C-alpha cells in the first residue's frame, strides 16, 4: 500500500498562508515559519520529529490536513526507528471525538485514517506495544471510526 500517495489524493488541499496565530509570540512565529518554509513533499523529521518542539501543535486543522500525507509518510518510514507514529497519534487523538482536526475532515479522510490505523495495528502491533502506544492506537481508531 502506498499510504503517502493515497493520502496526497484524499487530503489534497491548498497550503495555508499561515498555520496559526504567528503574531502571538516568538515560538508561534518560528513554528509558522517552519511550516511555511516546507511543503508536503519536503517536510521531514528535522522539522516535525521533536515532540517537545512540534510545529503541528501550533497548526490549525487546515495546516494539519495539508501536511497529513507527510505525517503519514513519516509514521510509516520511521515505524521501526524514530517512531514518529507517537506524534501522529497525538495529533489524531486530540481531545477525542470533538477535536478540531476530526471535525474538519470529511468522511473519506476519516475513513482513510481508520484504514491506516487498521494497517498499523495489524502489521505493527509488536512495535506499538514495545513503545507503549497500544491504547492510543486503539483510541485513535475508535475516534476516527465515528464518521
């Protein structure tokens, strides 16, 4: 399965001019600059790989939708090493069914996330358990199943 290319089609959207309240503070401005400098094809672990300095936490749902293909690719590419999946799960879980990203996605996008989570759970359950993200993986699948 080519998750990245499928996500490119399903999450196809315009790149936002800004990703959040970039005038709030220096950190917000830096996160906005990071997201504006890259695109869905070029952003990687250098920009998104630090849970303590994750510009996606700053982003509005439109920015997360724009970058979803890249986040899916990072999760797949690092499942056995840097484990970006934990950060993706964090963004997908949000505050449950009411999270802004879930509400901003359409039915096709939600179904894609469910299929992706099914694949992750089925094919990488040992890694998820080793990293202690089993609960989060099943919780994300449950949330996104509520289409």
